[in-house]
C-alpha cells in the first residue's frame, strides 16, 4: 500500500450472501415447436439469472409435461425437495401457465414453493411471491389465469379462421346425415341415408309440413339421424338448409360471426342445386305466409350463403 493514497476498503462478499437459484421450464408436449420453446425458455432464464450479482444458478428443472390430469411432474417434485433441503432459495420461471394446467394446480404449486422457504419470480407476469401474502396470491393468480384463458381462446379462434381460409380445417370434412368418411377422412355418400335425404326434399316440395314429413318417415320405419323412432321437426328443418347436400361446405357461420368460409363442389352432391334452391325459396315463402298470418312483429328469415 502506498502512503498518501486514499484507500477505500470494500468488504469481502461472504459465500452465504450468494443466493442459490433454480430455473423452472415447462412445455406441454414433445413436438418440434414446443421443444424450441423449451430451449428459448432455458436460454432466457439462464441469461436473466446471470445478470443478478448475488445470484448463482445451481440447477435447471426442465419438464416436458402432459395435459393429462393427475400426470406426474417429476422435475417440479424434485424442485420442491430441493427447496425443502435449502438447496434452492429462488425459483425463476417464464410465466404463470408454466406452473400448472389450471388455477388450482397453479396455486398449489406456488404455495408449495413459498411454504418451503423459497421465493418465486414469474418474469412475464411481474409476480414475486416475496412481497405477497396468501390472499394477494389467490387474487393475482385468478386474474392472470383468466387473462391467459381469454388469450388462449382468442388464439384458438384465430387458428380456426386461418385453417378455414387455407381450406385445411377439419370442419370441412365433418360428417352429417347422408355421408360417411372414406379411408382418407373425406366425405363420401352413404346411399342408405342419402335416399332418405332425397325423400325429405321431395316431400317438402310436394307441400308436406315438417310435422307431416316426420309422420311419414315414422310410418315408413325410417330411424332419425339421432337414432330415434321419430324425426324432430328442427332436425328436418336443418337438413333442408344444409348446403353439404349440394356438395358445398360453409363453416364458421353464425349470427355472431362476421366471416364465413365456403368451399364449393367439395364432395359429391346428394341433391342437385336446382332442387336445393327451390326448397330454400319454398321455406322463405312459407315463412312469409306464417308471418303475415301472425302479424308484423315476426320477421322472415332469409336464406343466404356467404362466400369467401
């Protein structure tokens, strides 16, 4: 030491000041996209821990979980055992959904960590259990889980629309009465049921009511589409409006939906387009007559096929 120098003494950092940290990473399946996500989780969390001066990463708990209820979580169980033993004092995870499949499992996991003397940080959700009592924990988890479920629901809707627009949605190949699936999962005509469909369309154009058609089908011993002895009038009405019988498929159509997606000539038709159109016009005419008889308070439903 040189005389005259103003020396500042820095106390040595004791080993027990270094906090042992574990990272918990989890994905729900072993497909390529999920494994890539797992790799990113590990890298991100490792980098995060490395920049905190008094933290030391001592273990990584990496789990390829399953959505099956009651499935074991070996890495999480090992994490809890290490918390009990004092090997881990801080756990860092990406977000709340990594802790479980539902609110109950998430809360159970977070309480297990806290009860065993460890601190949990969820980076994406800005959650730090060191500053939360049990009541606050329940409130935060519930709100975050709800937001996550809403986000997942929106992502599912986006996925449905994407596959619908690309023509790859499985909804296009959904069976209805009169059709079955071939070996490739595509729609093909079931001739026995198709003949019943033709009978229903013919009877309607001959002037039979929905109730009258139901009665005639029962007299012929024709079992309904749901396997019952009597055909429900609503089932017949839906059948008469189903564009699948002319070989077209329209999906994501509802009163709440702003878009629908139509594939024309998707499969072999049971009913020709002229007959189908005639039935729609007849249904509209009957609806108008009924509304006129009942008064102006009821409005006719006009059939339309939205196209994309």
